[in-house]
C-alpha cells in the first residue's frame, strides 16, 4: 500500500473534535452568525456617529473659512485706509487694484476725522453724525474712536443699524494715523454688511450656503443652521449660515453598504466552509508530518511570523509574534474584526505593505511599522512580507515577518531629543548674549542722549537759550544717536558672525581718544603711556574695538578704588609682541583671584553687584573676532588686575 502524502495540518487537530465535525461546524456557524448580526448593529451605530462627526467637521471648516476670508478683506481695507490717512502718493494706484474700491458702494463712506475734532460730535463727518443719531450707535462709535486713539490700532464697531430705519446694517472702521509719535486723527470707513458678504463670498460657497445676520442662539440648530463669529477688533459680528445641500456624508453610507455586501459574502463563505468540512477532514490526515516540521521551525526562531489572507485577515501567528504583542496566538486568531495589535487609525493592515508585496526590492531593509502591545504601549517593528503561493502559483495569502526594534528606536529618539535640547540651549544662549550685549553697549550713548535732551528741555522751558546754542547740542545728540545705531548694526553683525569692516587703524591716537572719553569714577587718575605719533597700525573694526577698550577702562576704573594706593590709578599703554600689538589696561585694584580666572570671561558671570557679566565676555568675543586674544594677570607695578588685548599686525 503506498504511503500517503505528508499532512502537516493533522498535528493541530483534536481527535475528540474530529469525531463530531457536524456539531462543531453548526456551533461555529451559529457563533459567526451572531457575530455578523452584532457587526451589522455596530456598523449602524458607527455610521450615525460618523455622520454626526462629519457634519461637525464641515461646520467648523466652513466657519473658519468664512471668518478668515472676511477678516482677510477687512485687513486689506485697513491697509487702504492707512495709505489714505498718510497721503501716500502710491495710494491711488494701490486703491485701483483693491477689491474694496472696484465696486461702487462697497465702501459707502470714507473720510478723515482729525484728532482735535474727535471729542466734539458736532464736528464729525455728516455720515458719522447720522450713524450716531441712535443712542446705542453713538456709544459704540465713541468706544471705537476711544479705542483707536488709546491703543493706536484699527478698531471696528458694529454691525450697527442704519439711522433711517431701512434695516441696513453697517460695520464702521477707524484707522489711526500716527505721525512722529503723535496721534493726528483717524480715517473712517463705513461698509454695508450685506454688500461685503455678497462681494467677498465666492459663488461656489454662496450656492451651497445661505448666509444672513444672526438671529438665533449660538450652536447648531435642527435645520442645519449654525453661527459663524467674525472676529474683528471691537465688533461683535455674527453670521447665520445654513447648508442648502444635503449635509449627510455619502462615504459612510457607501462604506456601510460595502460592509453589508462583505458580511453577505462571509455568510456564503461560511456555507461553503460547512460543505467543505468533510473534505478537509480527509485532507488533515495527510498534513500531520508537514505540520510537525513547520511547528518546529516556527518555535525555534525569535522573529515574529504571521500569515495574512489576501483580504488582510490574520490567519496565523507564531509564538514569537504572540509574545511580541502580548496576546496569545489563540486570542489573536479569535479576533473577527481588526486585530488588537494594529492601530485603529492606521487603516487596513495590508495597505502599507502593498509596495513591499509588489516589489520586495523596494525596501531591502524592510518596512518600519508601529504595533500595539496588549498593555497599551507602542512597538516599533521592522516588517518583511512575501506571498504565500500554492503549487499552481495562486497567491492565497501573505507571510509577514516582524522584528522588534523598539529599543533601538527609543535610543535613537533619545539621542535626537538630546541633540535638539542642545541646539535649543545654544540658541537661547546666543539670544541672551545678543540682548545683553546690546543693553551693555547702548547704555552709555543712550544715557548721554537722555542727559542732553533733559538739559536742552530745561533751558528751553526756562527760555534762557539762544538758537545758536541749540545747534551744538542737537549736533552732539545726532552723533550720539548715530553711534548708538552703529553699535546696534555692529553687534547685530557680530552676533550673526557676519564679516566685519576692518580698516587700518593707528592705535596710539585711537586709544588716547577712547581713554580720555571714558567717564572714570571721581578721584580715579588716568595715566597714558603711549608712543608719540600714530604708533602701531592694525586692521580693525574701530567701533567694535572702541567698545572693547571702553569696557576694559570702565571695569578698571570701578575696581581701582578698592586697592591699597592712596591715589587710585588706571594706566593705559601699548606693548608690542611677535607679530602682535597689545592694548594694556592696569589698575590699582585688588586684582583677580586665581580661583575665578578660568571663568572670568564667561557670559553672565559678574563679580560686581548688579552687573550683567557681559563686559569682559564682549571684550573676549571682539578680540577673537579680530583673530586676537585677551589675557589677564596681576600688574607688577600697581599690584591690581592687568588686561592685555592682543591684536595681530597683519590681517
């Protein structure tokens, strides 16, 4: 008698259940029928919820679109009125291309209201006085004008009813005009609400929606109406919108119909399964040996394996995959709907695998996916897939291998996060250094500007100054303002690592000029030991180098009084080294302690009460920007701190 073919499937058979195949088949069919009925009921509930959610999404999208469209056009009107208020020569050309002025009557009124006429309603334009004839309108318009004057920004009022009782509603807009810091007046415009809606709501939107003034309470009403707030500063404008078409989405209903067809197909498949039961019973005996070999192979690997049908249903999961996702293989196979390890928002399980199934070489390293563990946490896995073919070449399913890479991805994300935090910290430090540098460097010119301005103002009030005396003061203020502007430009360029403007600079007269202009504390003596003539010449940015020398002298002057000398002294000299020249500043102060020398030039580290800790940090940055360096040591003569700013003689 010939040996029957190997039958792997018989190893999974229960001999007891094989004695009563009909009873088991009937029980399974009944359970599946109940599952089909429950699935149909759940789909009905899901359909109703999906329709409600779709209606909400559409309402929110329409509200946001209508609000943004109207606010966009009103912002354009603000710019147009601002150009008219400034009297810009380009205003007429700009208005010709503006949609507000292309249609007659869209801007029913526009005109100028000077600041001096604003408190007196009798001097308002005729249209504004007519609108203010109603008490409520007058209060709203007054608030609009006060808001524009106080906050110096455009303000709206409305919608306001027309005073003639025609039922027309208007939106008023006031745009302030500020000249040299002074409020000069407002430019007014009145827009009919319905005309604005008709002009700026596209036809395709108007064909699907009925738009009108709000008459009901907030929220969605039974007939599909909903309220749309238009957010204009100072205006409480709400529109009532109603869908003219059928708001019920068609896609969920089609999905429900397709699902019913699929369920009907399942019933037909169950019937065919029942008829095929006996034939499968005979075939199981021939698969026992093959099943034993397959089981041994599957249990010996740590890679998760699962078999999906061509429809995406899970047909098999090996123990490694079951351990990976936290469910047993029996629990996974018992799921009639979507498998529990697959995220609900990820779509069908086979969808991301289609490119890999059609072309295995498309992702030689595998496809990364996310699965759900039983306890709720996500798993990062690397997936490979191959078709499961019969002997005749027919594809009956897909074999998917899964490798857990969660820990590797966690380490990669942690490293990326740390890198992001490091970069963010670097950006914060850079921003802090730029802000502190500007505050530090602008303190002296801005303080001098304030002093000159106060002195000039006091003499003007006392009327004891002639016109010829004003000119030198204003010229000095102009130079200080120009210096402050150049400080801002240089610090900004320096912070952005832009190329500096380095020109040949004679150090001796330069250092003498800067040193003599530093306001040292009272009682501190300045001693200059500089060579005659121009002395060494270096390529340098004069403004940045002036800031560095200025900071060193100020720092030395503040510490010189803390030493043991009766006459506090700050000495400035030039020293020449190998290919470099140094600007040396020494003082009679206590010097720098050895334990703080390492952090002396760090940003935001200050030994002075109330200091920002940026002076020496700025000096070091400027020295390095000139390809030089700065050194600190104890002065052998004055026994205080001695700073030397070294600059290269050649660029």
